[in-house]
C-alpha cells in the first residue's frame, strides 16, 4: 500500500484529504456528490490511526464511522447549500490531516470496487 511506501522513503510527512464529511457533502443533494475520482473515505481515529474505507456510489449515501458522521446527518437536514458552510467549519471538519514522524498506523476497511 502507498502508506508503507511513504514510511519507507520518508522520515516524516503530512497527509491531507477531504474528510468523509466534506466528501459526502460536496455537491449535496445531488446523487453524484463527492469527487468521482476519490475511491476512499479517509479519517484519523483518536489514537492517530489513519483509516481508509471504500467509497462507492452506494456508500456515499451511508455515513461512515468517522468522527463527524452524526453531525453530518443533522446538517444535511438543515442546510440547503452544504458547500457554503465549509468556509466557516473548522479545518479538521473539512479535511483529514495527519502529520507523522518515523511511522504511522493505518487501517484499510473493506475493498474499493
């Protein structure tokens, strides 16, 4: 996996991806929301494990087990243009961020199709 290669060739790094919240909300409420070329939801657990969960047209409608999933469900019901709120949300709500030195833990859940 790419994570092993990053740790093999680098002593430290920075990983940033759209959070599952942002991925599920981008272009909401259209069915083609999120970025079509992103194949995974990515987030960081409290113990700093980087988690990858497959993203498909079906799973984008189901909320991942990420930190902000319950918040997303509430916001979807209240906001007409979800894209407009991303400018006022905390950076870690919109983006998954991991700074690492030497090594980092990661977990891959399921398989992308």
